[in-house]
C-alpha cells in the first residue's frame, strides 16, 4: 500500500529552450491550431489552444524570466522580459471593456472616446 504522502507522477512539462530566443517545443496540435487561426478557420478549441500557446508558451508569462550569466545573461533576461511584457499586455487586453479608451481609462472630457 502506498503512503498518502507518496509523490504522485506529474505531467511532463513542455521543455524550455536553452535561450529565450529559441522556439519552445511545439506539438502538432499547436501547429494546426496556429495555422487554422491564421487562415481564419479555427474552431473554438483551436482558438483557445493557439491563444494559450502564444501567451503562455511563446511569451512565457508563467515563467521566471531571469537568465544567469554576465552580459549574456543580462541580454537573455532582457529578451525574455520583453517577450513576457507582450504576453502580459495580451492578457490585459482580455480584461478590457469595449467602452474603455486605448489608455485603459474611462472616457471623460479630457479623454473622449475614439
């Protein structure tokens, strides 16, 4: 009998590349989903998969972006943080309301709707 504290097998995470500018592992389903979105023929599941791949995997929004090393590490960290910033902005756009201005502020006399 296994003890209740025995470690459960975890799902194998997608392997991350050795540098932030390298393409992470891509499953065939991810490729088909991205291509279907690009062609405008993606179903709901493909749209969700492509969004998830772009925001979470490519932009690495769920990952620490620090890369060790002197100048090379600084360059890699800056690059990774730039990718993460794009993903964070995409996530923020999910939460915007259509009546919000481009700056994310409610319309006012100084900030009329566009």
